[in-house]
């Protein structure tokens, strides 16, 4: 089996740029990074298939080592279908995030910050770990658009008051 150095370099660049983009906070960049990683993996699977050979149909005149392996081609086809589904899902998430918040950045989770804060304390001394979790005990409130309009400083609230 001969090694195609160009495919290996392209695959390495796709992996490097894909991982870099996955570490960003923007969902659009995460999507692009995932697509690059998928394409790099497809090139890796293609490269493991070896050199192109005869079609994978049995013929007594052809030696068995001269056939091409159909398994990498089937794996690439499956990978393309899965990556299309994940891309569609991420596009839906990006669209929903844009509609709700007018941004596509991943936000810090309050629970993650609380766990990180607790893990920074000494685990052996339980007396130092804060027990104040009242902000997590309340039932979540539903967002009321009228309440947001009535908030001071909102442009519609100022219009309703005649300012």
C-alpha cells in the first residue's frame, strides 16, 4: 500500500482547524469545526481503503489482493448521512438561538458555575462548602412578554406612559 502524503497533510489540517473551531463559543463556528472534522475523518477512512483496485466483484482471473475493499466506501457513505443529520440539527439550534436571543454564542450555565465553585473548596473539610442553593430550589418561572414590556426603561413601557 502506498502512502499518499497529500491526503495525510490535508487530513491533518482539517483536524487541526476543526478542533480549533470546536473550541470557540459561537455555534456557527462549532458547526463549521464539526463539518471539517467530519471531512477529515472521511479522508482518513478513504485512505485506509488502500489503493484503488478492481471492482469488488469476484472473478477467477483476478488475484484477491487486487480487489478494492468496499467497506471504507460504505463507512464514508454512512458518515456523510450522519454528518448531514448532525449539521441539520445544529442549524436548527443556531436558528432557535438567534430567534430567542439574537446571538449564537454558547452561554455559561449557572449550575456549571456553582459546581466549579464548590470543587474549588477543600473537599476534605465539609464545613467550608456553602450550602446556599436557594437560587436553584425555586420552580422556574415562565417568561411573560407583558411583564418585560412593563419593566422600566423598555421603549414600549415609556410609550404607554406617554413619555
